[in-house]
């Protein structure tokens, strides 16, 4: 099959032909219809902390058609269209039964979407309703990640919300925060590339003022935020968020940062700021994201800015390491 593979840190991905996957017992093969390029994929090729190995096939935001079943595989049949939950799990332990698969002892990140076919497990496959496209199935994962963060934040109706970062996760967070009853949602970024997209997805205000990020956000919101969502993942933004949140407010970390950060805790203590971290999502949240799309919510579809072929993926992938007007790029193998 054709696939795009990891060649090493700081090296471009390669478009090549590799062996077709074969499902083992209890596994199935999905013919990938759409796969999103995630910001964490970009980081994986630049940071040894992710542990990528030569020849790995990245891609964890994908949907497709079931085309082969391994021995004893149940719950799906050939021809089913599914969105793949990219969190490996056993499917039977207490955590899996609760839908909290990130705590399963067999937990791992499911890759393989940058290819024509991928092996996964039936408990990770969520059937796509007839009215949803494969492109819809590929954006459920980032929507679920953002929803998990919003749920953990303790958001209440009427809260003022500030979202730092206008990438796909930041924009999806603005969408969910507005649906949760936030009275005002501001998205802050260092460029205007995603301004209209942020407004289309539910933000009331878009803030760009690198010279005065704290003051400009406060003016945009009409006061300090009740909740600040850090959706970038670079050192220094937690300290900035402390200045932007109200006394006894909440900072919710969604941005994935593998670099050490220095926290000045005195301002946090003085304001009694609550710092909450969020990773992955639950299966009910994944299904809630799917349900929102099935119910006709059009805003999340604004995330998708381009659809490309596998052969174009290495070049486009490299271009996404620089700030552009692209948001969520989908691969159509």
C-alpha cells in the first residue's frame, strides 16, 4: 500500500510503498478515507520526547471503511463506515467500561492514518451515521479533545472565556465554550489568519496584540476571564494566563508542551487560581462530538481548510510547520 512514513527527527516525511497490514485476532483493517494532520504530528517529527521510530506511519485523526476482519473480531462487518478512536485500549477493563480508555493498562496512541489502510480494534471504531461524511469522521477527535477540556474546566453559564491560540483545538474550544453557555468568548492569537474562522465557530471577539496581550484581551472581554484555556503549549503562556484570569478563576491547559516551563507561583497563590490539566477525552465525549455533527452543527466543519493526496502530504506537512492560513488539513488516501 501507499503510505507516508517518518524518516527521523527534523527530516521530511517520505511517500513510499509498504506492506499491506494484516489484522490479527480481534483486530480489523480500515481503508482510510480521510485523516487529519494534527499539530502533535508536526511536533512528533521534531521532538524526541514522542519516541517516533524510522518507518512509523503517523496519523491519528481518521475515518474509513472496514475492509477486513481478523479471527474472532466481532461488532463490525466489512463495509461499515467508522470513525477511529485513536486511543488503544483493551476494551474490557473497568476503565474501558466507563469510557475512560486513557487509563487502560494497554493504553497507547493509535497511528497509521497517513496510509491507504490501518489496523485497529473494534472497540475503537465508532459507526458513522448515514448523514455524516468521512471528513466529519476525521474531525471528531480534535472536537472531543476540546470538549474534554471544556468539561474539566467547570464552565458555568455566563462565564467569560479567553482561549489562547487559534489552532484547531483552540477554535474547537471556543465552539464548545459557547455551547456550554459562556456569555462572551474571546480567542487570542499572534496573527489574524484564523480571525474569521474563530468568529464563524462561536467566538465573540478575536484579539491580536502581541505588544499588550493582557490588556487587549481584557478590553476585548470587558474584564478578566473566568476561565482561560491555554491551547498553544509554549513556555510562558501559563504565566500570561495568570495575568488574564480573575481572582479564583481557572486556567485549563490543553496545549501540549514538552519543554520545561517556569511558573511564578506567587501571583497564582495571591489570586487563588485553579490550574487544571486536560489530556485526551472519554468515549462519551467522542460520541458527543459525533452527535453534535449529526444534529446539524455546521461550525466544526469550518476547521477544514484543505484536502490533499498522500503524495502531496510530505510537502504540505513541512509547510504546516510555519504559520499559514491553513487550519485543519485532511489527507484523502
